[in-house]
């Protein structure tokens, strides 16, 4: 069967039904994976940034410009900008993890460290 296409091999009469089903399943699974990779490769969402007015160090990423899925318990939320699909998030955050959180729950929260006031001592 060397040189025959997978399709011709599947039509071959010398294969058992289980071999034919197994080969068909593997071919379909491989094709589905290839299509999924092609469909999702290089596609990123626009991410919207928000700042909590109730807690000044609390920030959020959301998938819509209104932040409709942000938790009300930490609101109100004010718009703080957006990240285009070809831009990197601030503070070296992982775009993939942000997008995953947005797809799962609609947002991702993050907190800025409080800035400490350095006291200057006179000598």
C-alpha cells in the first residue's frame, strides 16, 4: 500500500472494520486539530482596562468596553484604556492568561503595589 493516499487506504477491502474506523478517527482528529490551530493562530482580542474607584490599587482587564462583567462589589469601575490585539499588556502580564480569564469569567483583576513614601532623614 506504499504510495497510496490515506483515503484510498480507507476504501481498501483488505482492512477490517476496526482498522478502518481507527484510521478514519485518526484522520478526522488530525484534520480537526489542524483546523483549530489555523483558526486560532495569531488571533487576539482587544482587551479593555479599568480601575476601581472604590479601591485605588485594584485594576481589571475585560473583554468589552463597558466592563459589563466586572464585579460590582469592587465598583464603580472607570475606563483606563485598551490594549489592541497587536499590543502587549502592561507590567509584562501574559496576554494568553488574560484572554483565557476573560473567556472563562469575563474579566481578570490585578492589583498595583502601594507606593511607599520614603522618609528623608537629615544627617
